């Protein structure tokens, strides 16, 4: 039941800026995901919120109360670490009870709380075990349990799934979403995995080089990326880019690139050199449209059952298209034409890489 | 199956070959003297230290009925107490202090290794000068604080403590380095987790550092006890067991019995007792380490 507010928070180390000043308000019960490539400042941001790291400037508030320089223990937060950081010399029960013991909660209450949490996470049979006797997935659940027993205002999670194998990661992802729904807690979650961000976050903060690129719901980031980096980070396979130039021609906008010409409709004030961005799932093999064409040569075919991923060379550039498996896939070396479907096509300024327009293919 | 057995046999033969040099050294310099001592302790000896007539357990009986032996035992125990506990506490304090990411900390870590490289004779001479009642620096400082001068090495009340100080100084570097390496195996995130859980510094020390350091602490404890049980150089150089037997630890008593009183069999009996004391400690250590060394 808590809101979090960052006001002009930044972290500067001797020779570089880890996090540039930013403002951010996290609503009560939100599942906020900080995502970005390694070294983007997401973990530093989380650690400033936890109190393990002091910001170089700015203020942090939880529930309107300033906690910028408050000790971690007095912030009423709980954290799940990437490598779980369980106490190796304590049993599962002791690990979960430790924070309560330090807060001088009476033994009976500790016992009920730990047992209840253990039941929720299916840990009852493991309470007497030591962390070294548990599998990675079990350790991860203990780390979660240790956070839950505290009933903190905010849960902080630092890449909690990255040490799990792929199958377990997907399963735990679902469990975490359910847990969030059940606890109705405010969660701040750090990951470098855009799929985790997309599936779990109610809102995503995408960072790069210490600077926030975009804040929004997963679908906002997917549909309306503010720049080329966001566009290329979200989605799997990521958005594809072709370089070229645009110019107005009657009521239409013409994109001209190497082996590629597209007749587009929509609002666009600028002209000149741009990047054109299309998501692989919005490309289809076709030759019907006379006014638009992307000509390429197939280099690799990846058939993953439900769909086929086609890698193409278009002039000197690479392009990936995701087509339904029902379509007869082309063969390696084939010359093919592809066209975007009705989904928006993103236009980025070549110099600033900022989004300048969202256009549609003209019939 | 046959091939496997043959292979295993071949392997163990090869292993034995590699072990041979050390086994040989052990046999000549450890096992043989050990059995020779046991034998000597059961015989009467001549002036040259050769076994002459069989005495059975007579020397052990003599030893356990001698008040001097018990005095030696008491002094040894006190000496162990004076050196081991303060020595480890000091080393633990230093290790915790040095276990930080501060600039120039490497210099301090190197300094800790210095006492290790100074021979016992050298260290004894340094401390003899420092302990000098009239010109030594120790009494100089006492005087600064208007305290009475102490006869460090010639006062029976102080002699054992003075020797203990030298012993602590000599071993604190080693202990600190070992404890420091133990501290560095404790992941930083466990402390961070404890900080968030609500543990203040001293709680972290009690709940995290001490238990996770316990295997290392126990190792240092055993090594320190054995080390202090075997202290000889400082005593031989500075006090020769005196004044009035105040520093006559068992090792020194063995030396005196054997080489001054030419009572080799009695000295052997004493050394066998010392051997069993140390053996017991070593076994204890292995037991403990087996149980607790596999955190992770």
C-alpha cells in the first residue's frame, strides 16, 4: 500500500554518470519494471531506492515521507537479490524468520507468519533444510518468502529469475504475476530481459546509459516507442530498421531505400534521411502491391513450429520477417518481396534517432 | 573387471611413488623419533641418553606425582589462555578493520606479514630492549601515565604475560591474514540482505560474520593453541623458565630435564603427554571442520 516518488535522483561516480537526474512516481500496487542493457543504471536505481546506495542528488519519497538518507532497515522495504543472498548457516525457517526476529516480533507470530508464507510458496517441507540443500528454484522461492513475511511497503527485485533455467524462469514469471495480484503489493523489478518486462510489468521504465528512454505500459512501449533504441529493445525478434529517405509526393510520403520503396500515408512534417522501423510480425511475403516493394534475398530460415522466421538481405541491410507457419516458406537463396501489413510503420530521425512519425502503407 | 582392478592397483602404486619422498621424510624425522620417544619414556637411560633398563610406567607415575609437573602444566595452560584468546580477538579486530575497500589498504595487509618474517631470536631481542625496566619503551610509556614501572621479565607475576605479549605479536600477523581471507569469502550481498532485514553493524557481526567465519576461527584457534603449547624460543632466550618457574612451560621443562638434568626418559614421558594433548586438539579440529566447512 505505498507510493514511491523519485525527484531529480541521480548517481554520479568519479568518472561517469551512472544515473542521470530523473523524476518518477510509482503508484500504489504497481509492478514497475526497470529494464535495459547491462550498465544502463537500472540496478543502481533500485539500490538507491533500497538505501544500499546513496544518490548523488535528489530525493526519494515513500508514501510522501522522505527516505533519501534513511537506513535500509528503516525504509520498510524487502529485497530479492539476483543470487538470492540467503544466509547459508540458517535453515529455510530461520532465513525467513530472521527479519521478524530482528524486529522483536513474538515467537508465536513469527511461527504463524513463516508457516503461512511457506504454505503459499510450497516450502513447508523444506523449512528445516539449509540453502545448500535446495535447488535454484527452491532457493529463489525462499528468497521471495523472506521478503513476503516482512509485509513490506515495497518489494525490490534485482533480476530474481536470471539464475533459473529457461523452463523454470517462465513458470516463476507466471507465479510472480499471481503473487503480485494476490499481495497487491508495490513491486519494483529490475531485469535486462524485455520479455520479463513485457509480461510482468504494469509499467516499464526503459533505461540506457543512465538515461531513461521511455516510461509507459508495455503496449505503449511496443506500439509507440519514442526512439529507435526503445523500438529495437522491445519485441522478439526486435523491430527491423531500413535506412533511406522520405519525401512528400502528392498526398503520400515516399520512403526510398536500397532495394526498397514504400508509398506511405499519414502525417509527417519532415523529410530527408530517416530510419524506417517495421516489426517482423508485421512483414509478409507478397508481391501484390504495385506501389510499394521491399526486395530481398533469403539467407536463413528458422522454423519454430508456430511460425517461420525468415532472415533476408535487403541491399546491404538485414531484415527479419516472422510469417505464419501455414504459409509455404521460401528457400534459402530465394529472391522474395516483402511488404508491411496495416500496422504502423515507425519513422526515426537519422541523426537524433527520435520517432518523428508513425505512418501506414498506402493501398 | 580385472582390468579395472589392475588399473586401480596401478593407480595406487603410482600414487605411492609420488608420496614416497614425503613418506620417507616423515618416517625418518617424525615417526622414528616418536616411537623412539615412547620407548625411551618406558626405559631408564644412561648419561648418553641411551635406553638401559626397562622401567615400565615408572616415569609417568613419577611425573604425575610431581608438583613441578603440575606447575608446568598450569603455566602452560595459563600461557595458552594469555596468548590464544587475546591473540585471536586482536587478529579478528584487525582483520575486520582491514577488510574494507579503502585506498592503501594493501600496504597494511603487507605490514601484517612482517612479524612472520622475523626470527624468534630477533623478536626476542627487540622485546628484551623494549621490556628493559630502566631504558625500555614499555616502562617509559607507563611513566608517562604516572604508573609504576614493571619488571617485565624478572617479576614472576609479569614474566609469563610478557612472554605471551611477544608470542601474540609474533602470531597476530598470520592470524590476521588467515581471518581476512575467511572474511573475504563471505559474499557482500549477504550483508546487504541483512542490512535490509534490519541488522545493525554489531548484529551483522554476531549473526553473519561470526557463524560464517567459524570454520576459519576454529582453524586459527587450533593453530594458535598448538603454537602456544610449543613456544620455546622466547622463553629460552629471555627467561630460561624463570623467575621461580613462572615461565617453565612443558616444552621448556622437557628441554631442561633432558639437556640439563640428563633425565631423558622423564623428558620423553613429558613429551609424550604433550604429544597426546596436541593430538587430541587436532582430532577435535578435524571433527569440527568436517561438520561445518561446507557452507555454500
